[in-house]
C-alpha cells in the first residue's frame, strides 16, 4: 500500500471512558502510524465524533444543526490527535471542507497531495461539510479523491459480524465478505451511501479492532485477524 485512508472511531479513541480523549490510547495509535509513515506509506485520516456527539439520537434538535455539531466534534478530534502525532515526531495537517479561521486549512485535493509529498499525515476533518452525510461517507469520498489503495476502519469491534455480537453471543465473524453482501445483508460496516460509493469506485476496506496490539500496522501489512471487504 502506497497511500491509505485510516478511519478512526471517536469512541475507540476515548478508551474505557467512552467520552473525551484517552491519551495513552491515542499515543499507541500515533506510534503505529509513525511506523507506517517511516516505511513510506502515505496516511490520510478521518475520525468520527462519537466520543462527543451523536446528533441522530436527539429528538429535539434540528437535524442540520445536530449534524453541524457533529462536524465540529470531528474537528476537535482531529486537532487533538494531530497534536499527539506531532509529539511522537510526525508532521501533520488538518484540512476542513469549510473555513475555520486559522485553526485548519481549507480542503482541496491539490493541497492534500502537496502535504503527502512532504511526508505529512493529513487529517480530513469536518466530514463532507454538509448535513445528512456521515463520517463514513466522508471517509470513502476522501479515499476516492486522494486515490487511496485501501480504507482501514479501526473500530471498537474487531471485524464484521452477521449480527451484533454485543446482543447475539452466537454472531458469526467474517474473515472476508464482498461489498455487495454487505449492502444486501445490511451488515453496517459503513452506511449505505458510503457502501455504494465504495463499490462503484472499487476501493477495498479492512475492518479491525483498534485496541488489539499493533492492529493498524498489522492490517496494512496484511497480517490481521479482522475482516476484508472485497470489491471485485
């Protein structure tokens, strides 16, 4: 893999606290990504906002406003994680699809490619910039735009199951599953919009548990025990 898009779960970054940040967890992630960068892999990152806000659970706030709060949550996450990455010796940039003053830079493919050429880790914050689109959709959209070789989904769960393993103790885990099957069976790897976009642009996805030892490095090197979502 020469260039990857890594999607990090906001909730997974919160560790056992489930909200906010857990610095030891983020530092472990940073050290893993540094190994990839040092080996020549270009890394783009999208982070969910679930450790701060899940707007779709609100019944009183207008959906557009709720989604905007969620976009800001992802920006906070990216700024924080970016700084932890810098503390272990990486260069980073945070890009957003809308102006945030001097806090971030405005996203463009050319700007992202320029940063990749300088061995920087690029954070794609703020989702797509529009309501009704999740960070799943933003992940696939940015992966398509930057021509990533694969999408790596680091979650609180260690792969794709045929049902929710938190509810069903007999849930079956897939070692490999096609994106068509994901869509047909509604396996919820990413949302439907993101799944279709992934299928149309033939970008494979790799789903694994963030909290497993060296999980990110192992996933990129092909020696992981998560689930590969194929697109052939």
